[in-house]
């Protein structure tokens, strides 16, 4: 028996159920990653995400290589590439960890097709603490309110203990050709804009584990101050979780073992679960309002000069400009600042949340199919359990409250204080509220 392990959003060796299950194969294992830019159900990766993927695959290849297992890289539609590598390798078993977004029905179809041709296929729990279908309301439906969702999650059995890195993986006897990672063109060249991203981040499983340990050693004690962007109290695990370099189960159990007051941090993992739960039941999230009432909202649907100023960090609102600069230069933005920037775009500049969501999708290293549109809709008011529409963040008050010394603005956009503000907060707020009140109920 030869086993093909198809990795997707799980670029790690630890707590990897598919890889662990493959370790019992005496005839060896092939590990495959497919860059699928063809299938319509796969959202094309943004620039920052491509940069991350390149480095994450390098790191994975090295880790597998140390165990004598080659990583096979293929580009094309997964439903063609996976069966092709099955044929080339003579594999009689295919294993993967589940995806819960748009890809899942295609995974199911591929599973059925492979089984029909006599291949054994098994999927294992993927990148969630709780399988989405195991968390249901009393009437058996999905949750729409975070607090009730998280209460239900935490009332049931705890997430499974993470698996160790499997010992004894054997390489397949047959060699299967791999494409060159460099030929995929995932890195920016002309110009290479990724210098600031490379200076801040180190993709890969080892670095993800280090980031978690560093967080638990120091930052977690100050996590209650997580809304203050200059204080850097977050774990910054989001890109590692996005690419599955670490699993939420590993984060959960390691955090509990570390002890202390970690409930607030773990409940943030709950928001990640809730975004994926929502995508599983109501997705795709990036294309339509979760609350159809907002289909009639008169958002501007064409990017305009307001959008240009917003994305360049030139709005004259210091905390927003600093956030947009942090994003552009490092592929990341602090959570509270993401909310303030998204509010300015959707509620003061009057632009459709999809315009801002696309920009984040292209520039975030943690750009996630569920979390990004889920949070944009949360801020815009069109989501499930969204911030009430009348909650419009005032960027000046938010800055006073969460960056009182101006340290965050000074770090990323000191020039902003000299810029004129591109809009009047009060009148645009009034316009937004008026448009909201005119929506059909
Ligand atoms: P921590 O505070 O250390 O939290 C731990 C983990 O919990 C995070 O790594 C993340 O995986 C998860 N998490 C925390 N908050 C949220 C949240 N609100 N929603 C979902 N998961 C959460 N997060 C993404 O991972 N990808 C995105 O594309 C993304 N887009 C966003 C867009 C907007 C407009 C907003 C307001 C938020 C978005 N978030 C997104 C959520 C959040 O901003 C980031 O997860 C967080 O800033 C990551 O920093 P951290 O790892 O230090 O988080």
C-alpha cells in the first residue's frame, strides 16, 4: 500500500491527523500540495498570502526532507492533479484533513470519484476545535449569535488532544516528479515589496510554535490590554493558524497547560471558530450580505478617491492611516485598528464592504476565506451577530482611548497629523444613519 497525503491549509507535521494515519503505511508516503488557481471555488490568493505560502512550503519541504519524505508540488485544478499523482505514484490510499469552506463539496466529489476507481480515501478533522456540524442550537440549526455559539462549544467535550509529529514515516518507493516552487512565481519581483513583511514574519511550523511559546511566556499576562495597538499584546498567531502551521487544538491545549487567566485569549479562538461555522452554514461570505436587508443599502460600489486615500493611509485620521501603513508594509494590522479602518470605509466613506474586504484580502498575510469577510460584515452591519449599525467608530475618539500617547500613530504614520481630514465625520455619520433607517425592515 502506498499513501498519498494531500495537504492544503495544514502545512505542518505536528497534530496532522492525515499524516499520522499515513505512518502505518509500510510501502511509503507521498506528500502533495496543489496550487489550484483554476477551480472557480478557490478564491485566488492575494499578494501577501502568496508570499507566505512560498515560505511556508519551503519550510515544510525542509521538515519533510529531514525525514526523507519528498514534498510533491503541482499546479492546476485539484480534481485533475490529485488523481494524476495517484496514478503516477501507484497510491492506493489518499488522506487529507478537512476543509470547511467552499471547497468541501468539491472535496466530497473528488473523494467519491477516487473511491469509484478503487482508491481508499479518508478525511480527518481539519483546522477547527469543533466540527461545525457538532455545534447546533436546540432546534438543530446553526448559531447566529457568538455568545450562544461559544457557550455551546465550551459546554461540550473539550477539543481533541493534539497528535505528536508522526514517527516512522517511510518514503514511497516510487519517485514522483515535483514542480519547482520558484516556477510558481509566488514572490513579488518587480518591485519586490515584501521587505517589510520578511522583516516581521517567519513562516513555518517551527516559527509558529515559537510564536505561541513567546506569547505564553510574556504577552499573555498583558492580554487584557489587547485593544491598545502600541502595546503589542496579541499572539500574532493568525497567519500561522491561517496556513495551518499550528492547529487550534495545539494552541488550545498548550495555553491551558500554561495556566493563568487565558479565557479571554481562548475566546478569540472562538471568534475564529464562529467565522468558520458561519462560512460552513451560510457561505460564501465574501460575495453577499449575510443579512439580506442590507442588499438595499446604498453603498458606493466603485472605488473612488476616498478609497485611494484610505488604502494609502492618507485620510488624515491618524489611527486609520497608521493601520493602513502597518498593513501595507508588514501584511498585518492590529485587530482594533482593523475595526476602526473598516468602519471608516463602510460608514463614513460610504463604500461597500466588499471593496475594503478585497484590499485586505490582497494585503493581509492572514487573509482568510472565512474570517476576513465575516469581520468586514460584522463591522459593516450586514453580518450575523454584527455590531449594530448605529455603532459607528469615531476614529478620533478611538485614537484618544486606545492610543492615548500617540505611540502607534507615531510608529506607522507620523506624517498623518499634518494631513487634512478627507471627510467630515459628523455629516457622513448622519448620512449613514439616515440610509440605514430608510432600509426596508
Ligand atoms: P489574538 O488576539 O492573539 O487572537 C488569537 C487568534 O484568534 C488569532 O490569531 C485569530 O486566529 C483568532 N481571532 C482573533 N480575533 C478574531 C476575529 N475577530 N475573527 C476571527 N478570528 C479571530 N483574522 C484572520 O485570521 N484573518 C483575516 O483575514 C481577518 N480579517 C479581519 C478583517 C477585519 C475587518 C477585522 C475587524 C478583523 C479581521 N480578522 C482576521 C480578525 C483579527 O483582526 C485577527 O485575527 C487578529 O488581529 C490577529 O491577531 P492575533 O493573532 O494577535 O490575535
